[in-house]
């Protein structure tokens, strides 16, 4: 089992889902993790996590896509 690393902090669920979709389309496995446990989903921030082995590829995609 690999280590998951935070590569980005999204300020809304909508932004997190959009970024996750873009990375997934490029073949990167992504997890979303809410930052706050006691906030509604629409008011929360989200960590985007990728496997350590995919971190460089994910960073390159972020740079290429201008995230």
C-alpha cells in the first residue's frame, strides 16, 4: 500500500471535484479529504491526495493545465 501525499488544497467541493476529474482523466488516482469534520460539504475545504509514486506526474499535470 502506498503513501498518500497532499498536492493541493481546494477551497470548495466543486473545485476539488473538478481537479480530481482532470487528474483522473490523466490516469492519476486521487482521493479527496475534507479538512473540517464539523462543516457542511459546500462550506468545507478539501485536500487532494495522490499516491507518492504519482506525485511528480500529478505536479506536471497541474503545471501543464495551469492549476
